[in-house]
């Protein structure tokens, strides 16, 4: 007799967040919003990501901070939502992501998400967690521009992050090739969209998500 799907074991959720410092965050939106407006948007997106992760209630939530954990926004979120603060470690994004998975998957599968997507829902995180518990070695939520806004893994897979052309439309295609070459059972949810450029911001306003 087939065993029923496991729905209650913990799946950690890591959120990678860049501090909302003027001139440091959302730089491609400064031309539209100004440095302060871009930083304010980043602050809103970070809190939204934390709210979504906590509402999903699939496991412990950690906020992986850049440039450090000492920013007021991170301390406030730690106090209000009881998320764990961790510092991103590594010279490039791929190294930092791999380090997070090494740290988190010693205890359970883990999901890692960014803060740029204002339309991701707790239900989608629950679906990703269920896939990792019951079927997939890796799960992704692609983004329309060719990257992804969430990756989940059962165990560290450094080949998915090393020398990746981050910030290009080739990221998800290259990730699929590497996952298959590594023999990983890969599942993707339907693609979403994020807020990175002025046209994305206008779309978010028109859709009522900001």
C-alpha cells in the first residue's frame, strides 16, 4: 500500500534580502522613484516576503541579510516576526546561496526566496514544500525574465550555483540543464514576475499589488 504524502515535516524557508539603503537597493528603479523611493519599496518588499514565509507555516524562517544583520529593518523584523537573522556569506550570489543551503539542509529540506516578487503567495510556498517532502529533489518558481524567484532543495547542489550567469535571461535554462545533468528530480511551478525595472513597478501599480 502506498504511503500517504507527508505534509507536516518541517521545511526551512530562507529569505535573501538586501538592506533598504538609499543607493544600495533597487538601483534600477532609482530613475523612476529616486533613491529614497527605491529604498522604501525595498523595505516594503522585504516585509512582504517575511509575511508570506511566516503565513506559509512550513518551517522556521530565516532572513539572510546584506550587507549585515545590524540594519534597523532586520532587527525590527526579527522582533516582530521572530525570524532568525543570518548574514550572507560569499563573494558572489551563487556562493552565498550555496552556503545557505549547506547550513539549512542539515536539518530539513529548504526553500530559498528573494524579495523582488510581490505576487508570490503562502500557498505557493506550501506547494513547494510538499513537493520537496514527497517527490522532488529540487523545486523552482521561475520568473518571466528568465531567472527564478524561489529554489528549494533537499540537499546542497553546488553545481546549480557555481559560475551562473546571474542577472541574465539564461539563468533558468542553464539551471534546468545542470539539474538534469546532476540527476536531480526537478519540478517547476508556473512562472511569476518580479519588480526590478520601472515597467515592473508600473505593472505592480496597475495590478494593485503596491
